[in-house]
């Protein structure tokens, strides 16, 4: 299959926009590294017109996937840690073309500074954790135990990732094997939620009580990024926060995180006059 793909990556390598070409081969049948394909052809492009382009090929026996990824999209994935397999592609892939040693420099940077954007990653995980925890607790209080269970598992997953990042390690797909070594207390909480013989409502009650303690202990670390951003100016409107280049990455969880930090006396609300004499604008700032 590699020989069959050669004309494709040779053509791409001749493009001035192409920064790197890598071929990732499966290690075994059904290998998740290659999404079960026999070969993955990864093209990194300096053009940001289309962030992601994908094509699938077959020679009648084997199958391959071509992914053309823009440099901006690649860096966003690496920053957020949302596409762990892309890191694996960079390290496991055979480099066929490397303009000005772009790929090798990127790999060296990842080895030396695996936690570029660490505080941002922690902030995003805290925001997701808070949302899942609060939604799950609401379902629990309304006696919707199965929905509460779903959110409880999700919240523990984000707690696990936050714990791993806090220790200076990149979360892997098998994050629970990491947490078992790094933070056994969180692993035990997860184990009791999914494996205990207790009734589901009892398991959820214990989980929400314990999670509150874990969240409290990690709030200062998890909020460090958003606090550093907000410290850049005196007050912010919610629209300004949404439009900030880094805070955009918190997406739909940003507002819930802000309200949570207000409750924790980390962010404060200031009321500013609006055109309506009965209403005020809410402005946000960091508590000194």
C-alpha cells in the first residue's frame, strides 16, 4: 500500500504549502492508532483555508486514509490535547517530507515542552468538570438516577484528566490506568461508583459528596488560566470574555465556570448602569 500511495505524497510534497508528510502504518489488526486503516497518510499544510481534509482509498485489499491538516488546526489540537492520536502519528509516523525540518522541530518541542498550554488545559477540564458535576447533582436531587449516573461518570473522567495534568503528565486514552498510579483516591471513587453493590442512589450520594472535596482542592490550580487572563484588565463584560482568543476554547462551559468562581469568591460581580434604570450590566473582575 505504501508504494501505491507514493505518487500522492510526492505530489503533495511538491506543493509550497506542504510542511510535512508522514505515513503511519498499522501495528496490528484493528489498530486504533490508524483508526483500523492499514495506512494513514498525514499531510501538514501551512494553508489555513480548510482546517481538515480527509480522503479514503483502497487498492481492493487494503484501505488507507489521507488527512490534510492545517498548521493552525494541528497546533490547536496539540494545545487542547483533544486529539491524542495526532501526537502518536507524529512520533510513530515515517517522515517522507519535512520542509525546513518542521516536523522534527515540532517533535523536539513536544518532547521538551510537553505541557505548552498546561494551565489552559487545566482550566478547560475544570470547566467541564464543574458542568458535569452540577448537572449530575441536579438530576440526582430530582431522582433521575440514571441521568445522574451518566453525568457522574463524565465528571469523574474530567476530574481524572485534571489530576493527571496537574501532575505534569499528558492524559492518555487509558487515563484511568494513569490515575490508578497517580491519584489512587480518585481511582477508588470511580471504582466504587461503577462496581459497588450499593444501590445506585447511594453510590451517587457518596460520589457527589466526595467530588465536592476533590473539586474544592483543585479549583485554585484549575482556575489559574482564566484568572491570569482576567487580570490583564480591570473589568470584563461576558461578551469580552467569550471573544478572548484563549477563553473561546472554554466554549459552552465558560459561563458556568464563571458563576462557580463567583460562588468561590475568586471572581466578583460589579453592577454598572444600563440604559434601563431598573437594570444593571454585570461586569466581572478578579478579586484581589
